[in-house]
C-alpha cells in the first residue's frame, strides 16, 4: 500500500470515510497547517486521541490511535481574526508507521494507506437498520440540516455502517474500533446488533 507523510490533527472524535467534520481552528500550529493545506490543496490526517487534549496543556503526554482517516478540505471560513472554521470530508483510512513532533507541537506522520471498504450490499435482514439513516436525513433536512454528504449509498454496507457510527451515542474507543474493522458487513452487523439490543429496530 502507498506510504506518505501527513500532518496529523489529534482530536477527541473519530472521522469515518465518507463522513463530514467541522473544525474550529485557533492554535497557531493548526492555523498555519490548515492554511498551507488550503493553499496547496493537500489533505491532512485526523486521528483520535487515546490520551491527552486537543489543545496543548504544557508537558502533558499525548497518545494517538494508530489508525486514522485522511481529511480533505471542502470549505474554509475566516470570518473571525485568528480563527478558521473548516469543513472536511473523510476519505481513506491510514495506519501510522512513524511520527514525529515539530518544535511548534504539530505532529507529522509517516502513514500507510489502508484499502477502502469492499462495496457490499447490506444483508436483507438489516432492512430496518439500513432505513434508519434515511429517516434521520429526512428529519434533519426538515430542520435545514444536512447530516451526510450526497450521494447517499443505502446499497453499500460500509456507507450505512459508517453513517450510523457517526451518530450513535457510544464511547470514542468503540467508534475507533468500528472504524478500524476491515470488513464493512461485520461493522454493519455490530451496529445492527447494538440497535436491536437498544430496541431501536425490531
């Protein structure tokens, strides 16, 4: 698989391939990097924090997860001085092989790109689980909110699983494990099992 270098944004969230992420950037190291990514039309990596904070706290240790997702910039708003509002899209998963921290605190990772989910249709017994994101889209659109980016792929188990994982009220570590799973149908199966256990679907 392809190996490359990416600037890394450690966050207390998990980005999924095909997902949307809004970021408010105000630390100098990330302002500079976001501006460079915009100027050069380059992506960056979003990695969940296993330990530490998004905003640097003195000498506090930072531990990142090993697998993250490449983010590409869709929109940048600089309405306020010293603050950038970023809207990003998750694309491909990667595994961090090595990383280093620059003097300004920015992490740079040498990463191996991981294969995309194989496109597989959801199994027929998961019809209600597949319909769930469609209901969420209809409800939120009525409130003027676009939760997911088009095109909607209800015929793709990975797409459906990822959209559910983004909105489920589950711990960060659980979302990370789901994102890492290489088999989309297994991921959707775990989501379906969770929803049935909570009585969300019958």
